[in-house]
C-alpha cells in the first residue's frame, strides 16, 4: 500500500459566463462554476504581512510563468508565510498554461501521507505540507507537496494592490485560494454516476486526463483530515463509520446541502456557529465538500475566499477567519493574531485586532479614500477591566 494522500483535484471554476444553475462544460471531469459577471469587492492582506514572517517557507518551482504572474504568485505565498508557523519547507510545483476550453481558473493536487509519527488522527490522509510539520521531517523526499495549475488563458489582473479592473480576475486571490487547498482545505468525497457516495475511493480516472507529479495512491476508503471534521445537521460525523462507505445513503449525506464543520476553532471564530460547507444537491467533483458554502459567505463576506465561486472585478487577499480556523483544527500552527478583521464603517476602514482576545484589543480607523489615520492604532483597552 502506498503511503500517499490523494492527488485530489480541488478547484475548477468556470469563467465562460455561465451561472451556478446552468449546464457548464466539464474540464478534467470536474463540474465547473462561475458567476459570469463583475462584482466589486476588495479585502486587503492581513496586517501580519507587513510585520514579520513566522518561520514557514514555501518554495515554488515555476513553469511557464510570465514575470507578472510570478510576482503575483510570490505575493500570495508571502501572505501564507506570514500567517503559518512551520519548520519543514513546503514544495510547490506551479504551472501557468492553458487549461482546457472551458475557461477554468485553476486546479490543485495535494500530495500526502497517513499514519505517520506525529499524526493527530490515525487512518486519515494528511496533505504532506502539514504531515511534514507534524512529524518534524520531510516524509515525501523528491516529491512536491502539491501541484497547482493556473490557466494562462484567463484575463488576469496581476497587480498586488487588490484593485482589480472590470472584466479581469485577480490572480493573487486565486493563487491564495489554491495554496489553501494544498495546505489541507480539501476532502476525499465522491458521488459516482450510479449515485453511490464514498470517502477515499477516488482514482486517477476520476480526473482524466489530469496527471500529477507524484504517484497516485490507493486510498483504501480512508477519509482526509478535512473530512474527519465534517458533520451533518444533527451533529453526526460523516467519517466515523456512522454511514456505510460506499453507499447511496452516504451520497444523500454528501448532497444534503447541510454539512458543517465541527472543529473547535472553526466554531470559536464563527460566533459559536458551525461553519457551513458547500454540499449542493448535485455533487460537483472538485467543488462539493471542499469549500465553504457560497450562499452563507457571499462576495464581500470576510470568509468568501474559500467558497467555490469567483467573480471578476473583485479581490480577496485574506484567507478569512473560518479558513484559518479550519487549518488550525486540522493541525496547523497558526499565528495567534491571525484573526484581524476589517470592516468598512461609514466610509472608514475600522480594524480590531487580535480577534478573539482574552486580554486586550487594539483598533484603528482609516479613511477609505484618502488613507488618513483618524484613530490611534496603538490604543489598547482591556476586555475585562479588573
């Protein structure tokens, strides 16, 4: 048995002006989703990006990238390096090339391991980017941790300021999204053509003609660590044996539109509500069960980066509290001040950090148009005065 995680295709978003309800063309066997319209939204990078790195390094082997594309991708990886702690370098193969005729934005294939020394949960697949950190050593010598393919045919905006023009897609936002999948926001669920649902039965044929730079594993019906934290509306975990795997019953669960995250950090950073996972009535391989729910976290919401839809003319350079909490739940060492939230209030950017906090909070106000600081960013107050 090979000790590797699935090379799961985790994202294909169509941009050929079809909406969520229309019948899109399929690329690499994955259902495609796209908004088909411009919708302006802008979320800035975390404050941590401008302070210090956390020790994690992400090394990228670029293939086919133009200089502007590489600059934008570098900016995305620097955001992640400023948020996550780690001692084992992450290795990424990044490709910039045309992807099919359907206008897909990007796809990602994570590598991984199970039952390694340091695993928090046994008999589940971990992405190697995380497994290496937990084990304290490189478990996949000679292999990448994940492969990312970005579509060179897309009308991209490569700027790092987040001011994405009408009709263009923000490259930094998409790269940030894809890296998050490579870090572990990815599951191993599937509903086949006969209506049978399963965990850990994906094969390379499910993604034909896609290939990976590392061997495809025998998954042996084991779930991913992401799947381990998913539950139904009544609180039943989907991956603990409560449902026969594979089965038509599990298919009903995976397409119930009622799947939630039950990790303690996800709950804490979502106002004590279980974050909702994208699980539409029609299973879309590569989109279902590997994203946050679009309707719950629409464009402009602080958690919208890791939803399955992308709009042109919008940008999001912050993973969002829920996505970061999910990474923390599955085992990542996340900067404790990661959850800095920015909201626009009466023409000003109002920021409170860290959030949540047990002791002190700080804030600042910034005029959105002029960038003028009108509050004291160094001001801190105790949450519970003694």
